[in-house]
C-alpha cells in the first residue's frame, strides 16, 4: 500500500516558553497507508487530538515534518489550503466546527470553498446529509438547535461533502448511546468502502475500534507506544492496561477464562470470533489455541 501521510519526529508544545508549557507530542514517527482504517487510541491527554490537528496543517510542529504523498506540507510552495480539502478533519467537539446559520449552509461550507458550482455544492450537501441520516426537516435549522447526535452528523456531513482522500474523525461516537455510536460507525465504514478513502478514527471506545480498524496505534505521553493489527494490540491486554486503556469486554471474558486455566487465546476481540472459538471449545472440550 502507498503511504499517504507520514510524520517524522513530530514535536509540539502548547504554551511555548511560558512556565505552563505543556509538551503534547514528543517525537511521533508514523506512516499512514492509502486506504487503511487506522484506529488511534490512548489515555486522555496522550496527544491524539494534537497529532491529528497536525495532519491537515491546523497546528504547526515545533520540529519534525508532515509529509502528504511525500511532500512536506510546510515547505515553501506547498498549498496548505488545498490540503484541508483532501485531509478532512471532524473535530472532537462538533460545536467547534459548526458555525453557519443553517445546517445546509454548514454542510455546504467546505464544498463552496473548494470553488464548486452551486449545483455541485447542492448535490454534495444532499448526498452527505442523506448519507449521515439527516432529514430535510433539519436542514434549515440552526446547527446549535440540534441534538448532540445530530450535531455530530452535521459535522461529519460537512467533511464528507468535500470527499476527502483522508477522513479523520476525533472521537465521533463520544457522548452517543450505543445504537447512535453503532450507526455512525457503520456510516463511516460504508463511506470508506464506497470511496476507498483512508480513515483515521480517534476513540476511547475499544469496542468501536475492535470492530472497524485494520490497524491500531496506541499513544502514550506524546509518543507511539504500540502499533499493530487489532489482534496484536488486544493480544497484549496487560500492556494496554499499563497504558491506562481498557480492552474490549469480550477480551476480558477470554482473559478470565485463561486465569481459570482454560487454554484460550487472549487476542480475542470481537464477539463473532469469540463465538467461533467458544463453539470449538465446547466441541473439543478444552484446547482451543
Ligand atoms: N489548548 C491547549 N493548551 C494547553 N495545553 C493543551 C491544550 N490542548 C491540549 N493540551 C495538553 O496537551 C496534551 C495532549 O492533549 P490532547 O488534547 O492532544 O490529548 P488527547 O489524547 O486528545 O486527549 P483526550 O483523550 O482527552 O481527547 C495534554 O497534556 C493536554 O493537557
Ligand atoms: Mg482529544
């Protein structure tokens, strides 16, 4: 797979030289491949939001580089404005993203800035709103009158309407009930499957990344602590817990079985996989690994 985004030794400090200066990124080297679904997890304050805000040039590192398709995005001559359309970022707090008078205008903001025709903008708004499940009845409302879930949908629609090559979502399911979270995640997966876009999903929700991601990266104190497939990452539950992270519920059940002396894998992280293993266990009477 081709590399679409790469960071080299990225450092960032909030507050510059002030006494309250806070190091947020402490040398991040990461390669994001075209078309992958990357889950970014880590304890609160580990630098996830700061990191993703570097990927579209919203924040500038104090040292290190961000390469988009091999080009340094802060080099002279690089069109940073154009990058914002290609690397779309859905903010952690949708309120920070929504500002227009109506939902329709908000979703239209990105495509309009891309210089598309009125007809094309209208078509993209219609498609993006339908995709995230926002009905016609909300399109003329103020985004601030929407429910929490609808605000998220509107923020996601505004980014999807730009048809970005990389879709970055910072905690898109935070504060939603499990069904709302499931719906949004299904839409993100569908978007990725239809468009072939690269997705970077930042989340605290282990069940969410366990279901969706091809690869997981774990941040700790502004560094990359772990990087691998969900099997590899969830196969190290003690390490995850030491980094202040939870493991999916189903992994916990399998860890418990192991403690009870039953020889099962601890890298089990989806209910479907667990079901197959339990069936084998029941059939074979004990040895499943
Ligand atoms: N605007 C800011 N001013 C000062 N320090 C900040 C600011 N934003 C974040 N920080 C600090 O930078 C570090 C990284 O924060 P960041 O928000 O990137 O973490 P995060 O992994 O996204 O956390 P969360 O899971 O809570 O969203 C933390 O120590 C945080 O307190
Ligand atoms: Mg954050």
